[in-house]
C-alpha cells in the first residue's frame, strides 16, 4: 500500500547516528509534515512513499543537523571587536562595556538573524543560546526556521534588559510562558556564572527550572584563574558549592569546564550532569583544554558548542569538530582519544541529549523531527571516501552543506537560503557595527 510523503531524499549515504550507528548506502528517507516516516534502502522507501518533492543527492552524506549546544548568537555584532586577550580582561574591560552601551532589541534581533544564516549555511539546525533580549533571538530563529533553546542571561548586576536580578527572573518566566509549546523554540534557565551570580539568584533560577522541568545552565570553571578565585571566595570547590545548593542533577548543563579535575568529573558523573565543550573559544582566550576524554570515559554526556562570535570568531560546527578531535589528541599525546565518530556524536545526538531533545532530534529515526542536512561530497577535498565519520570530522567544511531541512521545512536548497534575505541582514548588522565603533570611541586591534 502506497503512503504519501511531502519530501523524499534519495541517493545519498544516510548516516543515522542512532544507537546502532546504522548507515544506509544509497539510502532513501521519507518526510511527512515535520517528521521522518521511513528510511532505508532506496528502492524500499521509493516504492512505498511517493513524494511531492524528491531531493536526489548522489555522492552526498545525509545526516542529522548539527547542534550548537552553547553560543551567544547576537554577538555576531561584536565579531572581532576585542581579540587576543585574557578572559577576565576581555569580559570586564571590553565586552561588558560594549554590551552596556549598545545591546538593545534591534541588535539582538539582527545579530541573531545573522547568526542563524551563518549556522544554517554551515549545517547547524539547532542552537542553544544565552544572551540579552532573548525574545528577539527567538523571533529571529522563527524567522529563519531554526530550532532554538534560548535563555536570558542572569546577573547580580544590571544588564541592558534587566536592572535587577528580579527583572531578569521575571523576563525568564515571561519567555517560558510565551514560547511554551512552540514547535521550534524552547527555553532554558541560564545564570551567567558563579562569579556574577549570588547563591540567592542561583537558587531562585533553579526553582524556576524545577517548576517547569527545564534545563539549568551556566558557565563553569572556564580557566584556572576562575577556579582559584571561586575557591577563595566560596572557601570550597565550585562543584561542591553547586551540589550543596541542590543544583547538580540530570538537567544541569555546564559550559567550558576547562579547570575541572577528577573529583569534579566524578561528582558530575554521579549526578548525571551535562557538559558543553567549546574548544576554539577556550583556545583563543588561552583558557586551557577541558579534560573531555576523561569526562566521556566516566559516562558524562558532552556536547559541542562554538561559544559566541566575539571569542571564536565563527559559528561553524565542522571546524569545531575538527578542533575538538585534534586538540584532545595533541594535549593527551594519544591519537586514539576523541575519534571521528565521537566528535560527530558530540555535535549531533549528544547535543540533543543534553538539551533534553533526544526524543525529537539528534538522529535520523522514524518518528523523530526531520532536522536533516545534506553534504555534497563530489568535491576534491572529499575524494575518495573510506569513512563518513572521518570525512565529517577532518575534511568537511561548513560550505559543503548543500541543503538543510528543519522541522520538515527546506530552509536552504543548493546553498540558497529560502527563509531570510542575507543581503538585508548583513546590511543591518554593518549599520549596527558602525554605531558600536562610534560608541567605543576607538578601535581595539
């Protein structure tokens, strides 16, 4: 019996990223509305599911969209504004002042829209965001057709969007209520860091996260100086402090975790906490190298993120995979750690798992949402191919992504974006950048 589908993808190698690591050479996949309804060998699916639109993609890899598990999307507006400096100097003397003078809803919207364009064109279909005026980031994601998990950054001190911690918490609750049930946008609770948030703020944020069953995420132990300062201020380990507050659990996500030791890792493993690795940002700020292979060996779910464009300075998850694999091998002096398959998992199913979305995205399986990218492998730097995982981790570029489908909708086809006017967005961000330069009064080269 024939069943109708809206889109058929056929002819490529389907890399499912399911628990069995199933691969279908010259496979086919059927999409109805926003879900995958069939996948397998080409003939089986094509015979059973005639599609309104057929994407024939020989010499391609068809795989789950990449998941950028930590970024600050609107910071595309600050790309390259303050390079080559230490984390706290960068934050306190450049980024925080630039944000205080310039971040508003307009910057948040257009900067986030530019980020969505960059991410779609390099194969990211879901991003997890922490920034200011996150309702504007959600609006931009909807416009672009991207899946987003958003969270307003919470501080003890005023931000451009919240004069007090109470206002930040109220805005977080507003986001939760506004976007509840949306097919693309969901919300997480995100205090900035332990050095910018009091115990009271952390506890109140955790109460909101628990009440709505949401992820709770923060920057943690980004470098050794932060670790030393927190030890002095708290008179205990940062991880013990969080544990005593009742924050460490299966919905807790920590960004960076460069300065974690074996004790911290074991505690995270016991509490089923999650980690997002940001290798390129950590390298650029000379923060150090997170002990990721140790975390993975202890069973911790580790995803991958780019961080923001002021500290990376791009949002290309293919570059992030390549860096994550090679950096870990180099620092551990072990070529076997962080193999290609592991980093591809970190950028797909692990990212979905830590964001609480693994029942929807992160792998290509019947019943899951159709968040799919097609990578054109008919290129010199991708020829020949012995291992799809190897090519994805070490050879492929964001620019090799040909077509992107999110929630069953084609948002880019043959490198042509279908949801956003790239030229308009770039022009708007250039205009914002001129205002940023004027507000600073000097260039920081």
